C-alpha cells in the first residue's frame, strides 16, 4: 500500500521536518494509522482489500469511483486525517499555527497527484505482463512458440531479423502487437480498470518500445 504510505510519509515529513523531531519513524507510524483508517473508512474497505486493489494496478481515485465514492470526498477524508495530525502537533508545541497552514497548502496539490498514482509494485507487474504479451503475440504472428522466439532473441537476433527469417515484415509485426494490445486495453477501459488517457499513454509507450527492440 505504498500509495497510501506515500501520503502518510508526506504528512509525517511535514510535521517532522518543521519541528525537527528525533523520532521520525514513530511520527510516521502515528500518521499512518490515521490516514489508512480515513481511506478504508471512506471507501468501505478493509486494509487487505485496499492493498489488493492497489497492487492490482488501480489508483485510489479509480477504487473510489468503482465503489461509487466521489474522489473529492476521498481527498477531503485524507486531508482531514493529515490536518488532524498537524493540529495535534500544534497543540503539542511541535510547530506553529502558521507552519501548519503552510504545510497544508503544500500537501493539497501533492495529494491530488497521489490519488492518481499507481502502486510501484503494480507498475513492475504491468511491465512484466507487457513483455510476456509482446513475446506471446509476436510469436503467434511469426508462427513460432514463445519459447522459440525467446531463444532467438536470447541468441542475439533482433525482432526484425527473426521476422525476416520467417518471411514477415517488421511493420506487420508491430501492427499485430499493437492491434492486440489495443483490443485488450479497450476492454480494460470498458471495465473501468484504466482510463482512456492511460490507455493512450500505454499504447504510446508500447509503440516506442517496439520500435526500440525491433532493431
């Protein structure tokens, strides 16, 4: 749940950095409980469910939308939890009211970005799936098994060379992979797993990657 922890870290760092506390980890733990509680309460999820959704590739904003919750409401819930921690820090004399307001002003814009950030683990899983998908689709187009294609690539051949050796063109290979990817991503958009802009970004990165590895 690194997205949520990132929000926590931001809040904790704000308090810790301004007040120069010695026990930064303790402050982060205190903030983490409040923020995670706010997120799970607002979305009606358990901590385990929230973690699973984030690791699956969904953002906090997408999870909220899927559960019929307004993103603005989730943002306010998280911000409220952060503000509560800052109020406690002011009451404890760890920072001034003026510092509290400055920190809240800095947290707001960053929080909006974090709501749409993807879990780092999900990005790694996505990359692995994309690589496997490209190999599988390219192999099918070239009438090879994925194992055969990986062997040819591992031997130092480029996709262009493998395609030529099997009587296929690089353009045809790229179109086959991109077409299959677009179909799958269209389905993901329809299912609400990703947004249309995310689909276009993924297709753009795929085209760039294909051009680079085709050789």
